């Protein structure tokens, strides 16, 4: 982000959560980004953690950007709290701000006039220069703004910006580990990989599954395969992780056994995340063929994986020569097209799963 004169260092979600707990808050917050989980997490914390229940009726307002202009938001923000020290105004999905950031006039403005758009921009600038001290104003934009967004400079004196970026696949495991650690839970490496492989990079869903562990596993414990199977519902024998492992080792009997289980239980084991997982795995196997002689640590860094799993990719490299890897990736892409109905005629998920498993093992 550009270093604007007097610009407050942007804060992380964790830092703002601590500020809410300490009641050490700035007048204005702008939450933006393409990872909606962190935005929702902070929004919920602002809604729950600032005012008591009896204060919220008259002092907390949740607005939606599609129904507002900057002028209407300022009219709320200039009010004074009733029987409370502070009022909280949360503007969710502030599309009018996003429009201003892109230099567009407010879509709600009469005639979409340039003058009206300028008025909206001045209203934003003026309020940022002189916010109401007793108002906490929060804007959320569920898109990632560029570093050159014109929304940032006006917030230099009184605003805090939280950028919520999607985390890469190789960081999901560490995020889950940290999330559980906040609740005094540890997790075994194999159990961690099992959850990451089967749940994927959707943090909202991952948090939902992790919360099941937090509720049911005693604090101070270590989460193992048994707990994941019991509380999250991922079978230790029939899951994406074990399927990938069987394919990697070219264990035909085990892979086909799991494939048949998926085929008969496709609702509980949807094909889409399985295809994503397999594509990502074999794309990394393809990378290993281009690396030459590198250390395990260097390979882990290049692939963006935990060093613990380097041996899996080396095993797959031995079992799948370069030409086979290319054909496997092509088979996965075709399976995806069949699933979407682009190619093939009335192909069921059951048929796609069984055909793909056979192709990978016998190409």
C-alpha cells in the first residue's frame, strides 16, 4: 500500500480483534478483500463486541450498501448515541464506496450526474477529516481494492484499513492449526492434511468443521484421526486424502475400492472438490519432473507444501513418468468437462468417478 503522509499502518484481522477486546478503536474502519471469511469475522465482532444488548436498540445500525448513499450514511454517523458512550454503524457491501473508488458516480444518484457523484465524494472526504468521536463507522467491501484506490488517502488521519486476501492452498493447513490453537487444541499432521485435503481452501467451511472439534474435543487435547472421523465426519478409510494416496502409490485395489465407495455415495463425496484436489496434486507432480536435482527443502518451497509431504510427490514422480502425468491431467480436465455437461452425454457422477480412477491407474 502506498505510504501516504500520516497514513495509519493497515491492521490485520487479529490486531483489530484485539483492539475490539481492549476497546481501543478508531472512528472508521474499511474492510475489503476477496477472502470473505475474515471480513465476516470482523463484522460479527463489531456487531457483538462493542455495545451491550440493551444499548443496541438505539445505537447500533446495520445498513446495506445497495440501499444507501454516502450522504445517508453520514446522516447516521453524525447522530449522537442515546444512553451509551458510542454508536456503531456497519455498512455491509458498501457498493457506493466501491463506485467512488473507481471514479464512477453513485448508481443511486438522480440522473447519475457527475455533480452528484462529486457531492458523494466530498461527503466521504469531509467525514473522514472530521469523524464523530462517539461513532464507530465500519464499511465492508467484498472485493480487493487496488493499492492505488482513491478511498485510502482520506482515511489517513482517522481510519484503519483491513485487507482480507485469500490465502494460498499451502497456507490453509497453518491457518487451521492456528485457529485450533486459539482454542487450546493441537492437531496431528496426518489429521491436519486429512481435513485440508477433504475440506479445501474455503475458510468459511473449514472454520465450520473446526468448530465441531472445538466444541467436542476437550481443551488441551490433540486432535487425531479418530476425532476427525467422529466429529467432522471424514472417514479414515474412504476420503479424498486416502484416494489420492492410493493413486500416488498406484495401489489399484485400494484406489478402486475407494472410487466405488465415492461412486455409491456421491452426495456425501461430491466430485468437484475431488477433481480440484487431484488436479492440484498432479500439477505439482508435473513440476517435480522439471526441477532436476534439488533438496527436499527446496522442493517443498517451490511446490508450496509442508516438507513432510515431499516424499509423496517423489513417490508419484517415480510411479508417473512425465508423459503419464500429462495424460492424467488431461483426463482430470475431461472429467471436469463431463461433470459440467460440456462433453459426454448424460454422464453421471458415478460413471465419471469410476472412469477417471481407471484411467489414472491404467493410462
